[in-house]
C-alpha cells in the first residue's frame, strides 16, 4: 500500500507540473519520511530552457524562474487541496530547488502529521 500512495503522490506532482509548467518531469520518485513527502524529479527542463542554460546568465534566469514558479504553484489553494485530499493531512510548507546542470529537482512537502504511517 505504501508504494502505491507514493506512486499516486508522484503522479499528482507530475500532473500539476504538466498543467502549470507545460511539461512534467520524465522521472519522478517520492518517499515519505515522518511528516515529509520528498519528491525527486529528473528531466524537468524544456527545450527552450536547455538552450538558455548554455550561458551563466541563462542558468541563473532558469533557476530563479523555476524555483519561484514552483513555489507559486504550490501556494494555489486548489493545488494544496489536491495534496491534502490524497494524504489526509494539511500542507504546512514546501521547500523546492532545482540543479540546472543535472536537471534534477527536489521538492519537500511538510505536512501537519506523519505521512510515513499512511505508507505502511
């Protein structure tokens, strides 16, 4: 059951990223640890972003835009409600970053109660 919920969570992350960013990550995995859901995503960048990161200025622009945009997406009440409904816990905060050179993003969702127990 735990892996199934982690998979469902990953699919929800992909769906939301695709809806708001235009494409979802090529690979995504989520693990529940205490009251955290940690999602690692590979293959996030669009073709335009890949072209932009050929310069240092482009890397900075893409990193800043991706980081800010992702945080804004997860502030939307309708998006938060989807995660809270799936997990059965309230989202307290979110941390997100992307490594542009490796095209790997990490997002940590912090819930008001353990999500680890739901995974068992």
